[in-house]
């Protein structure tokens, strides 16, 4: 179980960090809006030339490799609910790195998730 928790924490931190970095990259580009299909190619082109966006994509890919390893080693019925720890880490990283407000609703929701994770670990 200790190995599973360690891997889930690594997965959650990688995936949560990738989301924060992607958000930083999108903010730097000024948002990605398109109205018609022809607008899509310039958006993709700009994204491919954005270091934060590419770093976020690479980190997301690494998190999927960790997830595949987790799936090969543990029961999905245990591993998948534990992966909700990603939400916990991401809420706090968004507050710390992006300056997003940590509201009472974020805290309550995160505590509910923590309670669910604790119930899964209790045997």
C-alpha cells in the first residue's frame, strides 16, 4: 500500500503541476479563442512554440506513464479513487502559483475529498 500511495502522490503532483504550467502558458498567450475552424491552426502553432505549454504537455505525458504503471500494479477500484488526490494538490498549487483565491468552498470540497481518500485507505 505504501508503494501505491507514493506512486499516486507522484502521479498527482505531476498531473497537477502540468495543469498549473499549462494555465501559465495559456495566460501568457492571452487565451486561446477561436470562432471558426481556420483559427485553430494559428492557435496550435502558437501553442507549439510556447515553452510553458510544451512543458505542461510533457509533464502530462509523464503523469500518464506513471498512471499506466499504477494500473499495471494495483486494482483500478483502489487506484482510481486515490487519484482524486490530484484535485487536492491542484487547488493548493493554483492558489500558490497562480494567485487564485482559496475560498471556503475550495477548502470544504478539498476536505470532503480528503475524507473520501482516508475512507479508502482505512481497512
